[in-house]
């Protein structure tokens, strides 16, 4: 584990804008990142689940990584998800991202039936190949071979591993990882305040694309120890999340971005977009909340 790393704060898991042919749209990406940085975020996390990295070619993922570094202010924490189905592709992506100037790389375990020993070897190969630190990506519902705290601690002890993105509801496990010295980013948007209370250094999430200012406010309040107000901001965020969870989440996020005036294109197949009826219902429900004015561009659609 790397000692003394300074990773922290609010990092949107950025959507990857694409055109109708599913090719990367750098202009829309720049606009999205500009919005987020103007809201005060501390960096971005690109090509993860929200950024549909696994649905893109290696070459396109490399272009997104380069653009994320180019479009981010100096000193920002650009973390590039380089997880792949093969160790070879993950290693190639890790080398590229670190050479492109990423502050860190991150990786989901490879999807499939693998032993813990195989998962550990995968992370070890990535960590050795990258000149940037690695953040393991622990997603409890997707990580069948990783379930115990001891396993996570073992992964975090690998050379060049700084810590992990932690998407789980087990706050005891999160706190123990923090106590071990690992850098921990909370990954459940609806539980950011809980993760920060238990010591998480920041948060990475999908809904940050839509209301980055509220996540920044929540983080700032937590840093000031004002947990009552931080919890109140979490409740406001969760009112939006509660609506979004009625639909396929990634399609809903892209629908709301389009309604805010930023068209990020379709979801990458095999993910589906919302139907016209779903989009209309989603916008109608959001129009009845405090977020109505943010997504007013979609009211007439």
C-alpha cells in the first residue's frame, strides 16, 4: 500500500458522451467536465461503469482518458478506469493512462468466474505495469471472488495500490479499510454521508454528473463536521435518486443530462435508452421536485 497519498474529495463518475454511431464526442465531454469543475469537484473518474468503459474499444477508451486529462484543470485528480475482460487489455490501458497524465488508475475485477488468487494476480499485474497508483474497485454485488475484509486488505497491501473505490453498504468494512491506511472512495451515491462519517476520503458516483454542486456541498459540510446539514443535503440528493432508480439508471442519467441542455448521446449497446414513455414520466416526476429548473430544457420534449 502506498503511504501518504492525497486522493480525496468529490469525483463524478463521468458519462462518456457519444454520437449516434457510438463514437466519442469530445466537445460534449468538455462541456460536461466544465460543468463539474465549475461546481467545485476535485477531479473525475472516467470509463467506469457510468462511463461505459467496458462497452468501448481499447482505442476509444484511450482517447477518453487523454481528453479527461486535457480538459481538467491542473492539479485535478483524474482517475481512469482501466478494468477489462483480459489482463492484457487492462495492462495496456493502465500504461497508457499513466503516460497520459492520469493521477491514478482503477479497475473492476474481470467479469466471470475467477478465484481470489486469479483476481489478485490481475490486480498485481496492473499495479506493476502502471506508473500511476492503482485503486481497486470493490463492487460487492459484482465481486463474487472478493467478499471478506481480509481479501480487501490483502489487495490494498500490494505495491503501488493506494486503496479502493468501495461500493457496498457495509460501513464497518469501509471503516476498517480506512483504519488500515487505505485511501477509500465511497461508491454508493445514496450513502455518501454515511461513508464520509465512517472515514471515507471522498466519493465517486453517477448522480454527481447531474447535481455536482450538492455533492461538493455535502463533502464540504462533512469536512467541517456539520453532519446535521450534510445529512440534510444527502436527503435532497436522495429525493432525486429515488426517482432515477425507477428506471434503468444509465439511461435515466443520460435523459436528464439531455434535459439539462447537454446531449451525451445514446447508451452504448447492449445497454438500452429509456423509452419515450419512460423519459416523459421521468421528466414529469422530476418537474415536481426542487430540481425542476435544472432539467427544464426537457419539459417540452
